[in-house]
C-alpha cells in the first residue's frame, strides 16, 4: 500500500514523544502535523485536512474526550477517523469504553505502554487498506 | 507517614505512584527515541535520551532525599545560602533538556541579594524538579505565545523576604490552594493538575513536599509581568549585614 498521500494529524502534548512520532511516521511516508492541544487540533483540521487523527486523551486544559465531542459535532469533519494513542489503559474506562466506540466513533484504541510506533503504523495502514473511502480529501 | 511543618499532612505512597507515572513516561520516550534513531540513523538525537535520563534521575533524587529526611536518616542542616547560586545551578541542570522541549530558559540574575538561612541541596533539588515539570508542560500550555516559549528563573524582594521562582505566563493559572487540592487526588488521578500539565506533574509535587521540610511552600508569584511559582524565603536579620558579591 502506498501511504504517501495520507495526511495524519497528531494531537500529542508531550513534545519529545510527539516529535519522535512525527519523525517515525514521516519515515513511513506519511505526511504528519503535530499539535499539542485540542484547540489547535480543531484549527488544524480546517487547515491541514487530515485523512486521520492520532489522538492522546490526556491533554492540558481540554481533554481528548472534549476534542472528540467537538469533532463529532461538525457535519463536515465528523467522519474523520480517529485512532486514540494514549497513556491510559483500557481498564480505566470501565463501561465508558463502549461510549468511546459507539458515540465518539473512535476507530481504534491503543495504549502507548503496550503498543510501540511499529504497532501504531500497522494499525494505520490496516485502516487505510480496509477503508480507503473514508479519506477526507 | 507525617511531615511536621506548618500543616501536618500525610505523605503516602500517592507521591510514589505519581512519580512512577513520570518515570514510566520517561522510559517510554527513551524506548521510542531508540526506535527513531535506528530508523533515521540520526545520531544527534542520542542527546535527548541522555537528557531524559538526567531529568528522571533528578526526580528520583528528590524523592530519595525526601524519604531520607522523613526517616531521619539525613539531617536537614540550615546554612547561609546564596539564592542566586542555587538558581544558577538549577538553570544548569535544566538547560540541556530545555532545548528538547523547545523552551528558552532565561536566568535573570539582576540585583544583589543577601544570603538566607536555608538548605542548599533541598532548594536546588526542589527548584530543579519544579523546572522539569514546567518544561514538560509549557509547550502544551502556552500555545498562543507568538514567540518561543520562555521560562524565567529569577529572584526578587518582597515584604516577606526573598522570592525565588520560575515564571512563564502572562496570567496566573496556579495557586497554592489549587496545588493543595490537586495533591489530594494523586492516587486517583493520572492527571492531577490538568490546567497545567497533561501528565502527573511529579516534579511540582515533589518540590512542594521537599520545601515543606523547611516550612516553605510554593506560591503563585509574579516577576516582571510574568506569573509562575515561587518560594518566599524569609530573611535572617543577622545575615542581611553580609553583602552578596
């Protein structure tokens, strides 16, 4: 699969982690943009028009959950696929995890402690292989 | 465990759990950095690994010192201390990793200040830990600043004594009340201070608890139109006769 045309918006508050992720994914022929807050994420969606969003839930001030609610409230961008790549294990959500999938339409949930950059890349490529028609642009 | 001071409060394993989360993040970053270096063959990024390790070691050192003081294995000796010297060492401890986070660390050493009676190691370790937390948090916080993110290390006089601190924002976002409230949820929350940091902010809580050993505390402070966190160190009248060179 050629991934050179796919644009990824990465919302990651830890700049060291985020820069590493961008370097890694750029090397995998993705076009990446890194932002550190939910607010900048919403702005970047309009400017950058990503094919997918990689989202950390634990953000400063406004959380990734607030971002997801905001994202899904806009008709023109609500179908953008989201992979949550976070420090929070699935177990902390309890029954709320179902809400992530059903209401907030999270396509995949990966814990950073269990999934390295290679695992994330595999999930991204798998999604695009299966769902080419979900690209925004 | 209890810490005697102005306010007796518990120092349970909450702080240790909080520190473990910080260490976990650092180790994860080191692991990812190795993957990126292997892929990109960019050897210059090896310094990032060293800086991450040093920061984690500083936090562990802070916690170890605190436990030793709690268990009376180490005596807290008070001595005449130059706050400018402490701040100079703190800035040296932080400057290599400041670049990794895109933070411009500025040491404002204007002014002559008399020595204070305090403990050099506790002040240095506390302010370094606080600086580490702030450097990690600021790039995700101060996104509306048009220029590079700046963290100022400075001392100034107040009517209560000398204030040594780290300053970063044009609006006050932290208060002693907020920090005290956040400390109570350390065990339950992976993000106890979300208005500042996306993570556990261990350095801030470690600094606060260390300073409590000397009956000092982190407070919201202002220096040259920048808000941040500072420590008021009361003067000792006898030492105020000694001019700082």
